[in-house]
């Protein structure tokens, strides 16, 4: 696997244009957009997937939306998506244990980030 996310995004975008009702293609398109750091497209696609699937087959969509909003420094919206993820029944399975733990940490960081940003450190950096 060469992890060429940009090429994958282009490929899945073409597949999605052919059949926008295929949730597997939509999921792969959203993941490749997110991994290529095409944040606005990834948000749009993950929101569409969240609306159509509601966490039934792709519960990590809610977690990924939290991550995407955190990338944009929209901590309130990020926490809202992390909370939605934490309320999905399916995430109690063992395969989601990492994401459950990470979700708790991410929600705490969303609470803490505005406080930290409100009090920036005043440091002078000088070149040696």
C-alpha cells in the first residue's frame, strides 16, 4: 500500500460521482479526503455519511468529524461530534476500545484548548 491519499481521493471521487448512494464508496472517499488533509471536503463527506448511516455501519465517522473540527480549531463543534461518537452503542465493542479512550482525551482537550489559547506564553526566542 503506497498511501497516496490524493490519488485515492480522486479515484473515490470519480466512483462517488457514478453512484452517490454507495455508502462504502462514500466512506472511502471521506477517509481519503481526510488523510489528504482536504479538510473542507472531508467534513462535507463525513457529515453526509453521518446523516445517511447514523453510525450503524461507520460509527467512526462521528469521531473523525470531531478530529476534523479540532484541526480547524473549532473546539465546541469538535466536542459535539466526540460526544455523539461516545453515545453510539456499537463503540462498546473491543475493536473500538482505542477510540473510546482517545475520545475521552479529545473531549478534555477541547475543553482545555480555549483556556490555553486565551493565555499565550510570552517567550522571546533569540537566535544563538
